[in-house]
C-alpha cells in the first residue's frame, strides 16, 4: 500500500520543532503530551531520525551547555524543514480524510465490486 502514510515520525518531529527549538528528550515528551500518551517515539527511533533530518538540512542542531549539568543538543527547523512540514501536513490531512471515508462506509455494502 504505497503512498498511504508519509513518514509519521518525521512529521511529528518537524511539528514538535515548528514553534520553538528543543532537545530530543523534550521533543519526545511533547509528542506524548500532545497525543495524550497515544504516540511515543523511543530513543532508538528518535535520535537516528534527528541525525538524518539534520543531515538532510531539515533541522539544525546546536550544542548548549549554559544552565545545564551536561550539554544537550537543541534542534530547530530550517527553512527547508518548514516547507517539508507544510507539504507533509497537507499530505497527511488528505490521506487521513480518505482513510476516514473508507472506515466510515457501511460494512457489508456492495460497492459494485464483484
């Protein structure tokens, strides 16, 4: 089923960074909070994704040491990241609407398929 869902973890991370820069742990907690604990990004998914998005130029990371016990890398969206987020958000909304239509059709109804 190609094309059904864009990369959801990518979409969620880009959205988490849309309003303000953040570090990885805070990104993961924000996603959990916003989804009322229905969505979780584990470290094994999140950190490789952050590195990949940074390599692709969609986010920019910078180490911060002030006011913390240990350094943390804070990420922010680049202009390219904002563009991709807008595109992926639109694609997701279109797909979600299509899936909702399919799921809300009455079961057992013959839709002209043999």
